[in-house]
C-alpha cells in the first residue's frame, strides 16, 4: 500500500506567502483566509475522494487552487508556484525548470498562463513532467 502524501497546511502556505513578499514585495495579508484553507484542501480532497495518486498532478492541483482562489491580497501566483515546489520537495521530488529569463522565469510564465486560463491543469502537467525527478 502506498503512503499518503505529506500535505502542506494553510499555515505552511501563509509562511511561503510571507517569504515571497519579503523577497519581492507586495501587499501583505489575506483577502479571505477561508480561500487559502479551501485551496490547501483541494488536492487532499482529490486524493481522498477522486483517487488521484500522481504527486505532480496533486502539486499542480494545489498551485491551481491557490491561484484561482486568490486568498491573499497579493502574491498569489508566486505563493502558488512555491507551494507547488515545496509540496513536491516534502514528498521526495525536485522540480527543476530551466531559468533562462531571470526577469520572467519559465515557471512564472506558466503559472501566469494557468492563472489566466490559457493553460489548464493537464497542459501544466505536460510542461512540468519533464522537469520532475526524485530528490537525492
């Protein structure tokens, strides 16, 4: 039997959000803490009731939910990207997306497109699956 993933909590995501604001600036605080909690629970529900077992799909589900719920006043996309990376890391995976444009990193561009509806979760999966590897 496979082990259940280690889940991020809304407190973990709030810490990621605060770190991103410290690094890049932005308006602190929540638009609605319930929206952050809902986003954090989204991949858990997908695992428990939708029987999704693919760790990358669950990570993308978390990213997508944070972006779409827009629970923070600012920095939702940055928080979503780094929450996805952290979720993968605590579950034994590294995500290395090439960063050829320091001002507009590729992962950031993809999260922007996810937020705008230009990508869905499946298209995001197709882009990220090549950059996922087991952590050392």
